[in-house]
């Protein structure tokens, strides 16, 4: 059971047996992973304006149905309700945090820098940030390559000559089969060890390549899309433009802990405020079309992408802002620091892949 679950569930009940049954439901539900389940859980936990079951969205409706079924199966006497759903969805997200960086990312993108708040007994957003930091560090830890080696195979067998007749060559077949089997086993073990060592080398190379690409980008001081020097990218475009660039270089989730530092080095300000609306209106139509291609944005979990999609429908200006605000439940005047906006958009891109 997650260490925070008793505190989280205390609002519903302090009964240990009931708490154990609810946790059994959490484990049963999170035993299967889909993006629709994460989306649905985030909507429940933040009680977003877009409903957890979606609007005629079969994948979300099925995820919500599976969520309720998991707890009903664990405790047929459970009385489901909105508040309990919110508490249990947060518990399911926290359970995912241990292995699924996307679950932690989707909590932060749904919160949208404080524009939405999860009314819970615990700080779910801080828990998500901590999980992301831990996963980022663990997934970039270098193996000790000095210890990567493949040991020589050892043959351990005893030949059985009991059926062998010296004057009958065919009776030696069994002995040869024993030798062949032993060699096959030794070679299989050797290949398995070789593949394991190769995987470590490939993993280390992948980490090094990603870091080199990111450092080359930031020290080269040139954006990938549009192809401009960092200094020529207007300040109100930098958060989204640089987030897209850095996400395109990210191969290991959830991205390195150095992402904010890289944005800062690239020229994204950590002070001052920039509204989501102004940042979305600042980028070009061509850039927006490339970013949205092949991606289905969510008004709940990817509100910045959803803003770009609404702006794409009507063009830059104020025409799209009222509809975006009404659907997402986020005030059209919501402002964030440029670097926070960049990091949120970066995470939205990783989530939507």
C-alpha cells in the first residue's frame, strides 16, 4: 500500500479493513495500463470541466467503467460517489507514479501551473513532480561499463556410456546427443549473457546520444523549428518553440532533470509572466500546423495543445479564447512564468506521443 494512501483515504474512512479493500481495487485497476486510463484518472482527480467519461469518447467511457468495476469487485458493498472517485483516482495515479512517468506528467499538465487545483488531502502535484525527478534520475543512471564482460561458457555434464556397445557404432548416438545438448545449452547461456551486455552498452549509448543532442542544441543557439538563431526568436514565442525543439530530442522519458536549466540557457525567462493565450497567439500558423500534426489534444490533460487547436480553427486573435476557456475551465487570462509554460508544453508533447 502506498504510504500516502491512509492519509488520502482518511476523509472517506479510517477503517483499516475498508481501506485495504479500496487499495485492492487500486491495485486491480492499475494492473492494466492504457493512456485512456491515465486521462480518465486525471480528469477525476482534478474534477475537470471535461468529464471523466468524455463526450461520446468510448475509450474514456470504458476506462471509467473499468475503474468502478475494479472497486465493486473488491468490495461489492461499496457505495460509489463523486468524492470517493476523486480520492481513489488520485490513489491510482500515485500507484502508477512508481513505474509510469506519463502518469506523473499528466498530473502536472492537467494542473497547468496552478490554473487547476486538485482538492485532496495530499499535494498530488508535488508528489508527481517528485516522482518525475526520481524517475528522470534513475533512468539516466550510467551502468559501470568496466564490469560489462561475457564470461567463458562452462560445460557441466557427465556422459552416460551405459548403453554403449564398442562394436556397435549406432549405440554411440546417445552420447553424441548428450554432448550436443550440453553445447547448445552453453551457447544459449553465452548468447543470453552477450545480449544482456550489449543491451547495457546500447542503453548507455542512447543516454549519451540524447544528452549530446540536447547540449549541441543549447550551445548551438539555433532553433530547429523555425530554423532561426535563438536571439531571433521573439520572447513570447520561445517557451513553446523551445519546448517543441527539446521534446523532439528527448528519447528517454520523462526527460532529464536539467530541462529547466536548458530552457534557461536557451533564453527562456524564469521571471515575469506570460499568458497561455499570448504564447499561443505568438507562434505562426505554419509552426502550429507542424506541432499539431498527428496529435489529438485533450482539453483536460493538454490544455496548451488544445489552445493551439482552437486557435488553428479561427486564427490568431481573441476569437478562440472564450471557447477554449469554456471547455477547459481555465481562465483565459491565466498566466505562468515563461519557463513553467515551456516545461508544461514539453511534457504535453511527451504525453501525446
